[in-house]
C-alpha cells in the first residue's frame, strides 16, 4: 500500500470511529493532545499521524491500532530461534524491542527517512550478496541540522516563532543554521511543497535574495525585491501577488535560503 492510500485509510477509519463516538474533529484532537489543524491535516491527507498518535487514538476509541492503520503490525517477534551462529536471545530481543520503539515513536518526516534509509541498506546488501563480483558500495554521509517541524509557507504563511527545535539528518552538506519544510506552491518551479530549505540566519539580504521572512507573525519563503516602488516579498509563481512591505509593516528577516533538498 502506498503512502497516499495509507493516509486515506487512516483518515476514513478515524472519521468512522469519531462519528460512532459522536464528537467533532476539534474535540477528538483535544482528547489525543494534538492541535485541530494537525487533525485537519490528517483528514485532508496532508500528513499521517505518528504511531504515538495512532496509539492514543486507539486507546481513546477502545480499539486496536490496526483498526485505524491497517498496515500496522502488532508487536510480536518474527525472529526465528537462534542457532550457534546467531546472536543470543537477549541481544535479539533487545534489538527487536528497539526497532519496535523507533517504529512507534519516530514522527514524520523522520519516520519515512528512517524507513527509506533501511530500504537503501537492504538493497545494498542484496546487491552485494547477489553479485558475482563484489564491488564496494558508496557510503552515504548524513548531516545533522536543527529542524523546525512547522513549515515555512510558500503561499499563505505559517507561524514559526516558539516552534520547538528538533534535529534532522539529510544527505547534503550546507552551512545552515536550521532546516524547515515548505508548504504551498507559490515558489514553484524552483521550490515545491515538501522540499526542505536550508536557512542561514541573517538580517542583511539584498535585492533578489531568497529568504525566510516573518510578516505579521507568519513565516514565508519568498524572494526579496527592492525597486523604485518599494520593497516586496515576491513569489516565483506568477499566480501569487507580491506582498508590499514598508517601515510600518510588522516584518523581519529571519535568514537567507542557502540550499534545498528534495526527497526522491
């Protein structure tokens, strides 16, 4: 089952059990400790709940996790009995428990990155084992960045202040202070929704620079344009109007976009 279909199944199951309980989306979000906008994202198939949230939903409805996410596998070991060439039972159990814990606790997009990395390692292993001539596989280096899970908007704007900083590992190296995901299409074709942008803190951006800006409490990724008519936050997508800024605007420069990474 692909990820989009999985999100659709999860959304439909949440809706079914919510209506059985007779509560609104907003009330359900409060019960499981998430924001109403996050619950809306699940329903609109913009994101999937983490396994931790799925557990909370299952506990609230009094059902199994697999009743919400049909791809969920119950926590039981499928590791065969050990032989003299295998690891001791205690080590196998510890590793298995660790895998289950990571599978439940990692949130998107780190959960998908973890799965993708594991699949890459398995593909590399199978390639080596099935090859008659062993070839050294290139080692992918991952770099750790500060990460703000709240996206910078390439459209209507998203709040960035007071968002908890986390970390993310990506296979590209930039001199950046933090990474944020993009949401929206106003910077297409250069930047797409779901891309990660790397930001270097700076208050000195010049005409034509791409940056992340705070405008009346919302964070935007835009191009800064300065001309005889004034200063504007410009969208690369011609379907969006420029945002005019002046000395009376509630506006600040957060930093310059120094790089971008797109998965797949």
